[in-house]
């Protein structure tokens, strides 16, 4: 095991950090990793492993299906890139390497993490469409694939940024936590619900002592019962009253 971990035989040189830093859902980044590790079961890879199958692309049925074809050269894939607004990336002269892995690593090195994320989302959609065609005989048009990739990435990016801003903007002082009452006091937490259109309300009460231990709870019935509550401190002085 020590030999395997330390051996260069199993190391694939490339910009792996660029893949994991891509602004995309984890499933899309994972697909990039599998693609660059040669783990995707394209028909070319299956034939390499002596699995008998039709070598042609299950989407276009025109060329042998390897990573370069299914993601970059297949007519459906190329039109999907255009529909996703990534045509300039597809045709960029810096990304015309002879295999898919080197193209991905080049993008990770030269493009922004946002662009790499959009590419990752598109490739995930192309692969999903390929599998759907292979196993369920469902076919999507390239404009549908590209549009879904475009919308899915934008939705993910908006939520991701919102969550990031929310986490970075919150401090310990912003967090509200329940606190025990002072010695000799009882704390009553109240929750009220309103039923729209019925003119009815409901209330729930929970009482805890100064050690935080539960003492009692109260929820009025849903009938016509009226409830009156009077709160006094440990000296017997009136504090508050309410009726329900």
C-alpha cells in the first residue's frame, strides 16, 4: 500500500486544484475528475477493458465514443455548447488539445473558476443526456441540454453566493440563543399562531426555571375555553396578565 501511494505510476499530472475550485455543484466537479482520471465508462473505455459493445456514440451513432467525441466533437454536444452560451470556450484556440483531459486542464489554468464551473455543469448535462438516451431511449434537443445547463448553473450560483454572503456576514453577536432566567425567576416562552380567515388564534407556553429545567407547558384547547394567566415574581408582586 505504501508503494502504491508513493508511486508515480498512479499519478496523473494536471491542474487538479482547478477542478475542485470550479464554481459548480459537486456532482459536476466530480464528473470532471472522473473524465480526467479516465473513469467514465465511454464505449472506448469499455472496449479497452474487453467489454463487448457497439463502439459508436449512442447519441449520434457516427463515430467511436471516447471522451473527446462525446463532450466536444459530437454534433449534439457542439450545439449544446452554443445553446449554453459557451461557444467561445469550445472554439478557443488554447483549448484544442488532442484529448479531453488536456482540454479540461487547460481551461482550469487559463479561465476563471466561474467559466470552468459553467463548463462542468454543461458536461454533466451532456453525460446525463447520453445515459438517458442509452438506458431509457429519451432524447433531448441540444438547445434543451444547453439551456438546462445554463439555468441550472445560474440557479446554483445564485444560491451558493447567497449562502456564502449569509455565512460571512453573520457574527456571534447576530446569533440568538435561549438564556436561562436569573436565580429565583421563571422564564415563560410564548408562541402564537394565527389562522387566516377564521378569526382564531392559538397560543403555547413553556415554563423553565433558572437552571433551564422544564417545569410546565400549556396549550389552550381549540373549543370555546377561555384562559386567564397572571404572572407574579418571587416576592408576590404582579408582573403581567393575559387571557385566551
